[in-house]
C-alpha cells in the first residue's frame, strides 16, 4: 500500500522547529542516525510532512530522497497527520474475508477520505493495518485504543456517532 502525502497544509510551530533543530544538531555528525532523527521528528510533529523531511535532509547533510525513501519504506512513519480519532481497519486475512473491505469503503465514503488520510478538520484519520491479533472478533477496527469487533458495514454510522463531539 503506497503512503499518501497529506493534503492538509503544514502548520508546525517555532517550538517544534527548535526541538527538531536540537535533535538534528545532536546527531548531524553521523549520517547513520537519520532514521533515529526521523523517529524523534515524528514524535515532535506526529507525522513527517515534506517540510520536516527537508529540514532533516538539510540538517543531516543527506539527500532528501534518502529521507523520503526511509519514510515511505518503514510502516512506523506517517506522511499525513493523524486525527483526534484514528480509525484503523484490520485488513488481515480473517478480517478481510469477513467483510473488512466493505467496512473500509463505507468509512471512506462517510468521512470523505481514503486510507492514510485525515479529515480537513483534523477530527478523523483512516488507516489500514494488516493484523491486530483479534482474529476471533473479525472483522475488527480500532478507534484510538478502543476495539470494535464482529462488525458489518451497517455498524459504521453508529461507531462514528460515538465520536461526534
């Protein structure tokens, strides 16, 4: 699954940039520390927008392509922000054969976003995962840390209603 770049404008703060610069300064002597710097940057910003990737590349004196390559290769890195409520749909085998694809489609339709995207208001993000280890409850999704199992696409509206602040 290809990662999508966020369509939400980057809105980093001077405080975040100062924290990232301190991390870069502490590691810029060793280009093998790029991944560690990226992990800390994601902790600071919550994701790795292209603006942050450029700061890392420039500060670590490595090509932007290297930073982007690492960000898109490893599942731990996100190129788009997570919403207040991150909905993750399990698309592992057990969940998929029991209808998880239909649930994902309905969530995408209701939220107006695709996988690895965030709603413009920052309220919801939608991700797909491979397996969360709850195969006996298939199909399963999580909203932040809350697990919902034995779902059908008809359950989507009720789940979303629980998070309508």
